[in-house]
C-alpha cells in the first residue's frame, strides 16, 4: 500500500507554540505527528553545539520523519518543525550551512507549512537561546519559506491559535 501522505509542517522561531500546536492538531485529526529531533539531541549534549551536531540533527530529523511516515495509517501527518531549522541555526551560529542540508532542502517538501507567529509570550527553556531576536528569526522564516516557494500560512493568536491552525488545515484539505 503506497498512499500519498500529506505532510503539514509547524515551523517558526523559538517559543511560538510549535510543539503544542503540532500535538493538538494530531489529536484533533486523530493522526501521527513527528517530534522535533533536535530537542532530544540538544538535551543530551554535554558540550556546545557544533556544525557536526547540526548535521547529526539533520539526519535525525529526516530519519524520525521517515519512521513516522512508514507507520502512518492516515493520509495526513504533522511535523513539529523541519530541518530548515538546521539551516537557520547553522547560518546564525556558524555562519554557514552544510552543503548536504542545502542540497536536500528542495527535495523534502511539505504540502503546507504553518508558520507560528511571535505573538506568544517568551517561555524560558534551557534549550532556547535568542529571546531578543524573535523578530529577526521571524523575518528569516518568512524568507526561507518564500525561497522554497512554500505553501504557508501565518498562525497568530493566543487563545485562538489552535482554532486558527485548524481553520488553515481545513482550508488546505478542502482544496480540490
């Protein structure tokens, strides 16, 4: 059985509710979701992150996504971020992105991206680094998605964030 699974990526800067919304959407649509591999990887680091770590996170995110796709029973999954994050972080922290990541970007597409807005209050987390650069990263996310010619919707709101995300997904799913 080789069905076409629609992939919806939930992306955006730090502390914008990506993981929460991803899980809520998966529950709402009764389907699987792909966690953010980098969160687990970085939590286990004992030294500062290196460019090799970014490459490892790239491979890990792809492997995790492929694993979830392999067991998906529904024709829709949600992805808590994508390896575009590896590109954004590599550029920001190391001033470069590994060639394999750049080469892979156009080959790993998503049917819809939900770009989480920076209108939520910052939540402290030991794995978050740039509370003062949220607008900067928001601009980068817009640009990266435009560069990929991605189908994306900006999701805003605090109380109504999930409702807005569900509406965006529904509009996408109902398109012929």
